[in-house]
C-alpha cells in the first residue's frame, strides 16, 4: 500500500494508539497487515505468547477444511458414527443427527454453552469430554439454532483427529503452523491428551494474525496452497444467524467457527477478552488486537470499530 492511502491508514492507526493510551483502554497489542507482511504494529506491554482463547476455534476450522479437501472428512459426517464406543447404553436418537456441519456452526442441538473456559477449569466433563457430551440431552433439532458452545468445537476437533489419525496439534503443525513459521504453539489438552479444539492456544500477536493473512491470500503462503480457496469462502460466509443480529454490530452471523463482522465481506477469529483478528478483504488488510483478561473490552470495541471503519 503506497501514497495517500498508506498515510491515511497510518494516521488512523496511531489515532487508535493514542486513544488507547489517553483513555487507558485495555489493549496489549495491535497490528495491521496485508497478506504478505505486518504494516503497522504497536505493543503497549511486552510482547509475549498469550492465551488466544476462542480464536483457537478458527484454527480448528482451518484443519477441518484441509481434512475435507484431502477427502478424509465431510461436513455431513455424523458425530455418533465416529465414536460408537463413547455412546451411552441407550443413546438418544437425535444424537445420530449431529454432523460436523452442525458442530462448526454451533448448532449441535445440545442448546447449552458446555465446556466453556470456566467449566473446564472447574473440572466439568472430566475425565472424558466425549463421553460427557454424548450423554447430554439433545434439546433442539441439530442445525436449527445457533447456541455458542465450546463443546461443539471440541467435538469437531475430535472428529478431525479421528479422520486424520493425528492429534489436532500435530495435524495443524504439519499443515499450517510449520509452513507459516509459527513453531509449535503451547495448547491446552484434555485429560487424554487431546488438544482442546475450542480454546487454550497460546500465540504472540504476529503469529496469531497469520491466520488472517493466510485467508487474505486465499489460502496460499510462499507459493503453497495450504487451504482450499473454496473452504475459505464457505467458512467465512454466513452459514447461520446469531442472536442480536441486526441489533449489535458484533453479531452479524456465523460461518464455520468464524464470526462475520460489520464491514464489507469481513469476518473475524474472536477469542475471549479481545484476542481478535478481523479480515477486511475489500481493503486487503487484517487487523489484530490482543487484550488483557482484566480489561473492559466493551470500551475497546468502540475504538476498534472506528479504526476498522476508517482505516
């Protein structure tokens, strides 16, 4: 990006930085990148690997897309078929209706926010998340309603592992982390050693936002097609409606573990407390922030929205 456009972007970026400092907003780092490199970056605290929480879900979705492109997995594959040994003695018939597509769109039908961060910290579902979830009641028809639940992401991650014969972290290292130069991220595991598909990955800002840069580049990195272009299109398009849609700028629909954003063709990987990479395809940019757990992200949202609207 050159000339007047670059100058305008830089002005808006540093206006955001100044606002964070003057209003003491809870932001630890912010960056703007195109598909090839970081253009602008500012750290308010020392750069370090941070828990990116549910931003992890978008990495898991990427693994699903790769496995599908390799013919190892299908959106219509049924959860119960992958884990018959984990089913209760008298399984609810509706369990056999839940597909990978339903898990990726948070519409499994379990209808509760299961295995969220606080639940896992308190030992809910231990020692076997799969057996725990397959014994929960399916309360609504799978695919009929969006209910945000990390459990859906965890189950989808386990389906990817079963299909590929590899731990999710191992598969992503081979297909994404190593090609992107991200190393082998620290990642929360369950009691059986399975990476938690819905959260708990640790990354620095520059590494976290590489996923957005990869998607900006239609899945190609250093001349290699890492992610199928069609998957990127589907995963970041609206697949299901979300609560408060039309009432909140942050609720614009949901793809396959990506939130849609209120800017033209935009979407985001979104983790708790403000670990976010927003992709702005029409501008050829990705904007990423990392925020502290003890901050007030509601205040950050306003400033961040203005940055992405004006940049």
